[in-house]
């Protein structure tokens, strides 16, 4: 009898522990309709948080709801990030801090021209939109091929062909335009 009473007591204790644990857990969507008190970024390397504050500041003080998707779309439109993973943490009040963990697209670390015997580098550098320090974009590099071709056409070299190659380095992307 005493053994059964002990087992019953232990089972009751375990049950109480699990039930109090499950009631104390917060729901996974606790942040919905909470006021956004701050937006921070993790993983920034070349993009500065201050560069993004103009975009994010209008969301501070708003409730976290569908407006978040608008913010994500605007951040993706900047074309700075390969990945944006949102997270939320409690602030000291009744709101939440939105934490966006990002993986930046690589930046251009160098731009070279190979085979440009007819036109010097300065007019070509002026014609292209890719610049050292900018985020690399394959589509922008393709448009720059066309811009270089246009420079050659203006100079009377109609048979010029332009392509580009890029190499990922530890610090970013090295772009070479082959003419």
C-alpha cells in the first residue's frame, strides 16, 4: 500500500510538472499584433544599418502583422541580400524587437578590362554601372557588357564583342570584362 501511494505521488508530481510547463510556454506566434519597438540586423558586413534605417524607420511603432511582408518586399527589392530570416525578441515593454538575420550578396572588390586595346579604361569605367564596393549583380554586369559595346560602337568599332567573368574571393567578387 505504501509503495502504491509512493508511485501515485510520484506520478502526480510528474503530471503537475508537465502541466505547469505546458501552461507556462508561450505560443509560437506571441509577436503577432505586438508593437515593433526596434528593428535590428544581424549579419551585416558591407551594408550599414544606418543605410537601412530610412526604409525600416516607418515600421517602428506599428503592430507586427501583414505590414511585415511589405517590409520584407522592400528589403528584397534593394537586392542587397541573398537571404533574410526574421526573428522576434521581447523588449522591456509590451512590444517586440524585430531581428532580421541576413546573408549579404557579395560586393565588387575589383573591376578589370582585358583586351581593350582600342579604348582606354576611363571611358569604360565611366560607362558601366558596377562600381567597386557595390553589391554584385549578374544582371547589372550583363547591362554593363552592353554599355561597353556601345562605347566601342561610338568610337567606330562595330565588331567589338564583350563578355564578363567573375571570381569569388574571400573579400567579394572580382569582375573582368573581356573585350
